[in-house]
C-alpha cells in the first residue's frame, strides 16, 4: 500500500512573514477554513508568542477548524511554548512547532550561543513542550547549512525527548535537489532513533528550487511531510508551493507512489483567496493556478487538445478547480442563486445579514456591469471590500475631475470611527488626487511602497482590483479594493491599508 505524504501548510505563518502579506485575524480564519476544505493535514496558523494579533488568530483557528491539525510556531523557550499551548487549547488536534538555529553561522552570529548551549536548549524545549501537547515538531533552523555530526546529535536528542516530527529547513534556499535529498537520507540513516519521528522538508525558493528540493527530500530522503504555502507565498522568493507539490505527487503517482489527503478541486479557490487577501498577484504563467496554466493559444495545441485532451494536457483543469462556464450571474439573478454560488466558491458568510449585505453589493455591481464573473464575486466578498463597523476608516463616495492640460481634483467622503468626513486635494492624476484627499485628513505619514491595478476578469469592462502597500514605522501592510472605477478601487484599497496599519500595530519580529 502507498504511504501517505502529509501536507503541512504554512501560508498563515511563513507565508505571512513576507513583507506586505500580513493578514488580519478574520482574513486568516477565512483562509484557514479554505485550507480545511482543501483537506490539508496540518495548518500552521501563526506564531502565537509574536504578537497579541497572532495569538488571537491561532486561538480563533484552533476553535473553528475541526478536520486539520492546528499548529503554532514557537521559539525554543518556555515562554513562547506556553503561549503556543495556550492559544491551541481547545483544538481537536494540536501541534507545537519549536525551532532553534543549528548552523555555525546562526549560532555564532545570531544567537551568540555555543553548540552545547543550543543542544541543551533544544532538548529542554522539546521536553517542556511535550508535557503540554502530545504532537511536537522540531526544526533546526538553517538545518541544511548545519554540520552533519552536530545536527545528528541535536536531532537524536530531541527525538529522545519526544519530538514526533523532525523538519529540516533549507532556510535560505541554498540547497539543490540531489544534495538535499541525500542530506535527509543521511540524517535518517545515521540517527539511531530516526524511525521514531516523521521526517519533514521545508524549502525556501531563493534559487527557484523549493519544489524540486522538497520532492527530492521525499523521493531520495524518505521524508513523509512537506511544508508549503499557497501560491508559494513567503519571505523573499517564497516557500515551496502547495499547488505545485501536490499536483506533482498526484500526476506522477507512477513515480512517487504516495497517497495524499488533499481535495485538489479546492486549489484554485485557495489560490485566489490568498492572492486577493494579500494583494500578491499570481503570475499568468504560474504552474497550476496561473490564468494561462490550461490555456492553449497556439493553433497546433488547440487542434490537438480538441482531438484528444491528453495530447497536450497532463492534468485536468477541473481537478484543480477551474470551471468552464465562467459567466455566472447577472442583474436578474436572485438571492438564492447568489447564495448557492458563494457556497460553490467556498465562501462562508457568518450570518444571513452578511449575505444580505453582499447581495446588495452584487445587485449594485450588476447594475453597472452586465456580466458578473466568479472573480467579481470573490472580490465583492473579500474582507477588504466589506467594510466592518469595527474598522476605523470606511469608503463612502468619491468625485474627481480631470481634463487634458489641467491638474486633476478629487473630493472623497469617508468615515472615521463612523463619522463622515470630506477630504479634497489636487494631484498628478485622479488616483493621486484621491489618495492625497484622504491623506489630507488622516495624516498617517505612511509611505506607499507599491501601487498596482489588475483587471479582475481581463477586459476594460471588468472591475479593477487595486493593491496598495503602505509602510509605516517598520510595518508593511497591503490593502486591496475593487470597483469598476479604478479611482474608487484605489481609494478603497488605501483606506483598507490604513485600517490594517492600525490592526498590526503590536506585531513583533517573527524570528529570533
Ligand atoms: O525557514 C525556516 O527555517 C523556518 C523555520 C522557523 C521552520 O521557517
Ligand atoms: Zn521558512
């Protein structure tokens, strides 16, 4: 019988560490629900000790998710571990993931600890964690650049203390497939109690080899857990991408001979949700989830696919969630059809009131746009577009004037703590004028580090989806807004980013 490959998703932890990808508690909860529908085995929900916001997100996910194991990252110290255990209390199945760096460079320069001190701290942390939770994962950070003999000593010791999963990170994305696979195999062969733990791979994508390295860790090294993120989200060049590793193992079952628990039909919805929430756009030629992944433009390919699909297709688009009929609803569609479509898209609304609000927005949009696509619906119900009363700023209305040869003027009405205010400004263009109109009253002083516009469904009739990335006092946040009018979409995105700057105020650096 084929063995199982455990899929450990770290979009909400390592993915979120990417500058600008920080998410609110509610956004994380929504993504966690989609990961549960995707049937990932383990969800790393955050790093509970890093901030109150992260603690609350891990706690909320631990309470809401029933089918996946919920994990919190934790540095190798009692305080972090206790905080993780506290956040995970009440979870159906909980895991603590504790880590400490083991490479000479990290031990000497970052931790300023001797190898023996690191070994002692690793042992003591796993022992402490094991008394709180039965399922313990240990990671030697920068493991791939660690000395083999020392790493063997550390990993043997933490397994003896009760670590149930050993994860070997290529923290800086330095590995190449064959060497990484052999590294894992050597560790498993040399460590006497290695069979007492499940071996896991965690690869970063700095040289574009995270998926290849992870697959080699599985095939050559015998790892049975892969750590990955939706869309490969993550610091720098990101992590191993979930959709790619899952579809590689599934499509090449003849080679890998491993079972997966994943419902691959939920992949596309997960990809879109993560992209819309973070504002990290998926490139069109991205494997599996890119807009062109299943599009056949050349005549020869089209002809072949029409005659027999497998001439040019190794996977079925439907198997990863692409649907053929993309036009879904219009002006005459009723509330039930809308509600059904939300369910099909995997969108869970908290209450009938929320469905009514979303339906009213849908009707408003349908009055302005004749064809409504799945992407429009997802944008409509994304957290950024449904203003929540708890947020400080909310969009109300906007007017602007621009004419060739004249400086554009904009006037924006928005709410600050529920009270309507009215800002006015000129600017280099209508978008610039609108954002300056908001800033003239808010005076956040935030620096804009990214502004991007994307046509949600590809034509000039479509909604524009705007991402604004703001930086203030070391914090970086993304706001996303959508509307058929890109100036309005820009103002919504800007206000959403300002709201997030407030809600991430207490976050501390994720790694120590
Ligand atoms: O890349 C890394 O080393 C990590 C660890 C904390 C597991 O993310
Ligand atoms: Zn990592």
